[in-house]
């Protein structure tokens, strides 16, 4: 059932078997996994069914890394969490991502891919992405790039796309009908209170959207509030930092748009953009390195997708791309920031104050005018694209994920997405400033390591080598010093907040154990990407959902409930 916390009187006490804090992908999947388990399950959600700025502002915080997005961007304090705005990309972790790698500090999960595979299959059902199959062979015999073959660069791996599934819209109705699961909206957990021995959670100190304080007493407590907010809840409660690791090893993913592939000849056959599987699921192909090659070159996991040119540069001469740039203010900020701003030439930066402002304004008008010319030169093309886009994006239940246009001149930008290494100096911590409830805000200090930079450079060079060795084309970079270009352009992928409450068998090396239970605690668990020891090259949502189904099985077993069958969860 769904209930509103705002009428709850001050000083109230609620009891339940399991309390899940957070109603995003992790929390709602766990709730689904506990349906009809004979447990009294309470899910606390700080927001309502829509984004409300007063509630969203609780996520305000500080960043010391200018490349990193503000802490409240990419997160939604509402039922369904960030699944209300995610793009839907789903990729499982690879086998090597779970292994300890000699060249990757702090690598290795407390279990392997085989442990998570049945839950990945079940997660495919939850996220509506068809079969657990990431090989492009099932799409037909057409190769990704005609003539491409390399022993180290794999060209036929897929990424699948959820419709995308908004977890609350999709599963809210079944949860509302549940007799044993209660979703309580406008209910924020502020602090976790324990017994004197600090072994058990005795109560959750909470507040309603109307400001009344109440407590929740539960046999098991699961914190499922995302990779950033987990640090706030545990840190403010003085829990989880027994080894000094809470908030440490903070990882996003590293992305770059460096280099371009010029096909030879220009009309060489290439599969670009989206294909559909036999179930009608959108999929895209990508290039990756074999595990053996990653280890030999001592780099991390990474992937390259072929993409259109930088949208903000009118030199591409593309009508649709220029129209997208001019309309960027109408696009969600989480995605518009990837378009890039108008680049100010170096020769304009020598001016100071008012003179520079005038020079930059004039340059911006010039660039905007060039975009307008691109649009005017291709109005019929734009109208045709617009009609097709409306149908595929808004009139079908499964939406095409984003714009992926073929190159008119056989030149494709390289869209790179790479794993980031665990790094103790990259961290999320509590700030001195507090929110309106007296809870410390967050300070994000995101940092890259030499291994991160080397991974991006290595992947680009390997792709260049493989393409040119096959005679398929030429990979070109803007500067002769690729390593310097990588350092200047590598950015964090927004919304992927990983590793702040890492898993490990040994309490000295982690915040939680292999089951997500906080070390030295009997009944406190953490669920979500905060617990991932490494980040892989894969977007985290699919693995978050798989881990939630795995935790559901564990909790059912502890409560002697019928064991959840992962393959049909």
C-alpha cells in the first residue's frame, strides 16, 4: 500500500520486520523481491510522486572538483528515484570486473560473476530488456564495421536499453496492492540509533514532510539511498567507518569525446546507431578490449561507441545537430551539459573584464548564427527527422534512447566510457554546513589517478592500431600529445556514484560484507552502487537491480520465508 507520512503526529513510533530507506531502483526492487514473503516491509521515501524543489534542495552540497556535477544533479528525491530520468542503458559487469587485478589497487569483489548471473537474468525481467544476451551475433550477420577483425579489440558486444523503466510508474500499482509492503512517502530518515554495544539498529529517527519527528523500529534495516546519500545517513549516525573507508574510493565513470574515425573508403559499411533485438529492445554495438589485453597493458575496462561530432561546433554542418544545440535549454540539465558550451577561442581570452565579455558575446553570436544557417539549409531534413523522432521517442512505449546520426562524410567521433579505479583520495565526506534538519551536507572531492588517464589513452591507441591494421580507416586525434589531451578532457559520467561503502570479506578493507551487511552490525545493510568495490565500464543500474534481488533472497532466507527464485523474480 501507499501512505503519506505528513499526517503522522510528532513522536509517533512505527514497527515493522524490514525497513527499506529509499524508493529508487534498489529499494523498490528489494520491495518487489519481498512481496508475499510473510514480512511486514516498510519503504521510506523522502519525496512524493513528482520532483519538488523544496525537497530536492536537501541534496545541495559542495564540490571541490570543478569537473564534477553539483551533488543534487542526476538524483531525484521522489518515488522511483532517478529511474524517472535515466537513459535506460543496461550492461552487466564482465567476469574480470569481479576479480582481483594486480595492476588495480583495491580490486576484487567477495564473489564472482557466476554468483550474480541468475540475478542478472531476473533483473532483465524487472527492467524489461529481454534476453540476457550481449552478443551482436543474434542481430544478424552484418558486422559492426566491415573488414574489422582484431585479436584484442572486440567489436560485437552490445548494450541493451530499458524502455526506460520508471520503477514507480511500472511497479507502483502492484506495490500499492500489496498486503505486506507499505510505501511511506514524504518520510526522511535522518539518523540511525543503535544499542549501547553498537551492534544492532534500535530505531531510525525520521521526519515527515510536515516537519513532525517519528521513529521506526525494524528487525532489519536496509539503506538504499544511492552512492552519495549513503555517506550522509551512515556518517551522521557514526556508523560504517570502522576502517576509515566510508565515503572513500568514490568512483564515477570516465568519459571523453577524443578522436575521430575516418572510414576508408568513406562509404565503408558500418552499423551505427540503434538496432532492435527480436524482442524489440533497442541495442547498440561497441568496441571493448579483451580481459587478457587489459591485463597485459595494465589498464582498466573501457568501451568505445561511434558517435556524431560535437554538437556545439557548427563546423559539423549538420542540420539536426545544430537544431539540438539551439534547443538545449529545453533539454534536461543532466543531459544538456553533455552538449558542451560554446568554446571561447584562446585569442579572445587575453582580453580583461568588460572587453573580454564583449568579445565573448560577439563570438557567441557568431557561433549561434552559424548554427542557424545549418538549420535553415536543411529545413526539409529537419522536418523529416522531427516527425520520425516524435514517433519513436514519444508515441511508442519503448522509446529510442537518444539521437545517433550516421556520418555524411564517413567520419565518426569516438565516445569513450571507461572504468575508474578505486582511489582512497577520491571521497565523499560530511561538510560543516547542515540542511534544515541539522544533518550535515555533503562535500564531493572526485579525483582521477594515473591509471584512469592511462586507461583512456590506451583504449584510444588500441582502437587506432586495430582499425588501421585492418585497413578500415584512420583514427585521428586533435593534438600530437594524446596523453595531454586526455588529461584535459576526461570527465566524470554524471549520476554514477559508486564505491563509497565498499564490500569486502575483511572489515579492515570494507564497510559492508558480501551480503551488504555493515561490518560489526547485526541488522544494518547497505544496498546499491555504494557497495561496489570496482566500477567496471558498465552503467550501474542493471547491477544495482541484480544485487537487490540477491539481497531479497538473503533476507527471505534469514526470516525463513520461501526462498526467492532468482530466475523468475
